């Protein structure tokens, strides 16, 4: 698989073999090649062929670990990535500082990884999650049902804030999102496995900021005084996003780096004058 340009061939192969054998990856060391049934070997090589053809390992196994939790995934949702854990980490830090009842809205929730991870870490927090894709929302609801107590998260179907129209919503302390932020012209240059992920979750318009601009400009209508907006984006976009924050009345704009040292998450707080204007 290394010859095909796959970055982690050994890891991918071990994950696929563990899936075929219905064991954990750590248990593979105790398995002798002679003890593997022929039908399992055939299934394994079929998965390897699909991986070489561009299907990602997470879709082949139907699961992906994120923030210490195992999420169901399929081609209807973006595969949760380690860099997005930075968004969860910073949200948790800010929420814990407030030390009171917190309401959080996760826009473009996809698999529900962000919303579920936050609720799992802060059980007393009221979490809402929205997505325009009914298929993605079904995956998110399944993950919440598996990993959390019943009805832990309020799920809303619709395009960004339109998803809230049928609810009587009080303002949120936090709005968080990992929105589509890849410029349309760059989609074709992505790796085959990323191109197999839902275009709706990737394409951020001509400059990659179409959805982000919408979220930033409208968030003050849904945030309480001192409320916070946290977004994941491309490191190259941070300067432009910071300007958008300031134009919409956000202060204390701060950028956070992921584990790879790249600027990945940007935060802004809304002023008392701008908060919760029209809802």
C-alpha cells in the first residue's frame, strides 16, 4: 500500500485485519498466520483492494476513534480527524471557565463527533447539534444513542441556523463548528480517500469561506452576552476569518494550534451590545 501513496499502510492493514477477525488491533500480535481461516484471508485482501482503490479505512471498517470514543461512520459523513479534537479541547476549556449551566450549538455536526464528545465530557451541558444532511444526522443520532444516555442531545435538521426555526431557542453560550472550508477549485486535488467523503461536508465555495461567513455574520443573533464562537478552518484562512470576526462585533479573537503545530481553531467572543439581537 505504501507504493500506492497511502500514508500509513501498516496501520491501515492492521486495522482491516483486526476488523476481519473481529478482534482489537492490539490482539493481532497473538494471532498466528496459520490460524487465520482462508475465508478471512480472502475478506482481508478484498478490503485491501478497496483501500488501494481509494476507500478510506474508516469507511471500510465502519468506525473511527475520536476523543477516546468510537464513532460509527459511513460515506454520508466526514471522517472525524485528530485535528478536530483541538476544537473540542478549547470548547471544554472555555466551558469549564464559566462554571455554570452551559448551552452549546454544534453546526454541521456530521457524525456528531464534536457534540457527543463535549456532552460525554460535560454531562450537565445542554448540547444542540444541526446538519443539513438527513443522512448525516441519522449517523449522529445513532452515535449519540450508543455513547450517551437517552435524549442527551437535541438534534435539528436544516441549513445552519434555519434548523432552529421550529424550536423556541434561548441564546447559546457557545456555537462551535467544523464547517466545509475547502475552496471548490482544490477539491479535485485532494487524495482519493478524501474525495470519497461527502462533497457537502468539504466544499466551502470559491474561497472556502462561504459557510464560515454565514456562520460568523449570523452567530450574534444566537449568542448570549459574552458568548463564544469557535470554528475549525484551514491555517491559511485564519487571518481572513479573524477579520470577519471583528467586522461582526467579536472581540478577543484567538487562534489555537493543533497537535501538528498548525493554526486550526479560531475563537471570538461577542460583545454585550451585539449578542442575541433578533431571535
